């Protein structure tokens, strides 16, 4: 039967290839046709064609149905053309996305990210595989990754299977010996699974097409013998202590994270490894303790001074802009807004505890929710020891070295825990509590990302709008719409720029009028206006605004104030003013704005790109720049 099928495929391929050859001869150009006339189209030529067809068909037999797809490609010329056009369209989309992502690729390269996969996510193999695949890609793009994998759901399931009881008190598991055995087994399985997923190598066809090297895949680029270039390493990096007995409950083998071996982790990261952590910690007595993966991730992010802490969590655990889950999850949540959200939720649901974070219980453990409370040493807190530092306010921000008593033997996380602070706020989603506490403790950004969406981690990190919820210290803190009390400060900031011709001169009446129309926005620090800009309607176009009078006080330049103000202006224009285009007329600061996405459109005077009704000062020589906010 095999030979019959082979012979049938040979015969079919022979006839089709012969017909294709004949039709090809008919489509040939006169020059090519004349050259082929010299070779007779008789028996010798037909014999060569049959031998070629037989060779092609026999190779197809051993490949399976490769001949069928080959035949379809030869006989359906129209379909191939259609496929080519769709492929071209797909390629254009990929190229456009890659170009948009390139600034983020450069920005994140060399950064340290702590990624938390909680137990409810790791329990799903599909979710786990999707997240780890994205983590591997982040590593390939130059990001230093610490991956924390929880196992809470698996531990509960294994404990029940062994006849044990699952008992939680205040969100912490009471870990008896049966639960401890289950925890070690579950975390061990997760670790092996992650290492297996990270060991997946690219196909040989890809590696052979795009690089040369040894046949076994080992080469100068650091790829392993199986073609993979990711090494996942683990160890006893988490130090913990027994929780002991709390309010009459003996937590047995449940541990509290005290500190993280930051030096050891940084050493592995510098070698290009992905550091893999579990919820297991170790104490000085040589015991294994069952900790919470959230505690492990928080301690790791704080002690490493991570650039980002990323939590893969279901959208139901994220904050909402309304009163119920039907509302939209905010893409960006300033730290102050996150604190207010948690304080409101705690105060609403714990009326018996004193009415919010200012109640008797709140002041003790959750006083960090108070807006003026400083965790990272950038201020002085009532009730805590005075912080003595030689640093200025700007230099102290996000620095723990200014906290008295902190040295190499005491980690940042350990110092915070010694203050008696608890990052968990009762009745509030622990994901948002973790995000707010981490940002207040010095982590630059915290992201809450939905693991059920394929590629969500990449979309969140490499697109402008993202797909999850980002909690961050408010870069725009102190930036607001100007009031009448600010016009003299704005005039003071603009005067040097008016003198050198960088900004058009305005009379006091004009400036006051623009302030009254809410065109001006200012950045204030310690009661002093240090930067300003105006967002004015540009001509008669409803979707166009002009950025004007953009200035930062000289003593505050080179500190990121200009970038923060411009980003604020772009967000305000897009979200509040419904603007899709920002126009800029300048004579002196072109390079700075080009680096931030503005496109040079040439001389502004009589420029067709200007919206109808927009006038330009004649003879000034201003250059027009445009930024499209919907791109």
C-alpha cells in the first residue's frame, strides 16, 4: 500500500510538473524561449523532467504531505499572490509595532524587574507557560529578571489530598508538618517546570538561517548546548524567622521574611542568569519555613532597589475607577491616588476600628497610608526616630542610606519591618497594598498585569498605554493648573527666555488673561513655582493645541523636571482636552523636543501643516514641530 501511494504521488506530481513546465514555457519571454529552442523538447527533455518530478515526489513522500502543499503552491498562483499581500500587510504591522517598542527596549535594557507569579496563577499550566515565555523574551531583550513563583493553591490541594487541614488566619497559612511537606513538593514542582520552560530552544531552521556556528548550537553568543540561552538559578537567598504565636494562634512552620541576599542575587543577575525564587525561606537554625510569595517579592524588590515590581493578577483584584468591577481599570494610578483608594476602602469597611487609617489600629501598623508619611527616608515622620541626613530633598528621594542605623548587615526591608509597619491593609486587595507600599519604599514602578491575556506582560512594558494598571510615585506631583497667584512667578521664569529670544514677550495683561483662561500649568515645589508651560488652542482645529512658554527654572534643570512637565502636558491634552495633535513653534530648543517625539515640519510661516486660523509672527523664523498623540 505504501508503494502504491508513493507511485500514485509520483504519477500525479509528474503530470503536474510537466504541465507546469509547459505552461512556464508559454509564459517565457522571447529571449528565454529562443534560448530554449536550441535544446530539443523531445524525449531527452521529457525524460529529464520526469526524473526531476520523480525525485521531487519521492522526497515529498518521506516528508509526509509536503508534496501536496508544494503542488498547491505551484498550481494556485492567485492564492500565493493573495498570501503574499497579506503577509506584506502583516509584516508592515510588525515593523510598525517594533519601531514603537524600540524606545522601551532601550529604556528597559539593564533594568531590574521582579516578577511575581502568585499561587493562583502558577496553578494553571497554560497561564504559567504564557508568563514564563514572556519573561524569557524580556531576558533576551536585556532585562535582569528575578522571578518569584508562589504555590498557595497547590499547597492547599496537596494538603487536602494527604488528609490535612487548610487553615488561614489573617491571610497567613498555619503551616503544620503536612502543609510543610506539601509546600516543599509544590514549590519544587514549580521550580522544575519553570526551568524546563526556560530551557526551550529556538528551532534549528531559525538558528541556521540567521547565524552560523557549531552544529550543536553552542557558539560565541552564549547559547547552551540545546540552543537555549536562558539559565535559571535558585538558592537560599531568602532569610526568614518563625512567626510564632500571634493572638493565640501558633503558626508553626510559617515564616516571616526578614531580608534577602541582595548581593548574591545581583551577582547572578550580572552573569546573565534569571534568579528563580519560591515562597520558601530559611532561618538561622537551618529550618525551611513556608513564607508568602508576596512577602518574598516585596522584600526582593526593596532590597534590590528594583526598577519595577510586576504582579501577575486577575483583574478582579485590581482597583477600579468606579464603585464596582464593571468600571474600567485605570492604566496609571499615582501613588497618592492609590493611598487614597486604600484609605477610603479601609475606612469604609472597618468602621469599628476607629474610622480609617487614623483609627487606633491604623496608626500602629498602617500609618504609612497617611499622605505625609515617608517610608524611604525622604522626610521625617511623627512618632518615628528623627532622620538625620546631609542629603538635599532631591538626593534623598528613594535612598535608604540616609536612614540612621542602616548598614550592610541590615537590609532596607528589615529596617521597615522593625518599624512595625505592615504592608497589608485589612479589607483591601493585597495586590494594590503591595504596589503602593513598594512604591513608597523606593521601587520606581509597580505593575498589575492580567495573566489570562496572552502577551500582556509585553504589551504592558513595550507600549505607551499598556494593558494593566501601573502604580507609581506621581511624577506630576505638584503640577497643576496655574492660578492668579502664580502669574508673577511665571513671569519671573519666562523673563530670561524672553530676553534671549527663545520665548515671545507677553505683556502683564496678556499673561494674566492666559492664566485666567486656564492655559498655563505650573510645577510647584515647597511652595515655589519652578516650571511652567501653556496649552493653547491652535487655530480653529478642535483636536489641536499649541505648547507654548515651556520653561524650567535654571536651578532645577537636568533633574527630569522638563520631561515630567511635558509628559503631564501630553496626558492632560489627550485626556482632558481630547487633543490628538500638539503643535510647537520654537527657534532655540528644537533638539530637545525632537528627542521627545516631535516632528520637524519646516518653517512655521505659511506652513500648510498649520491648522486653519493659526497665525505666526512674521519674520521671527520659528520652526514648526508636531507630535501626534494617537500614535
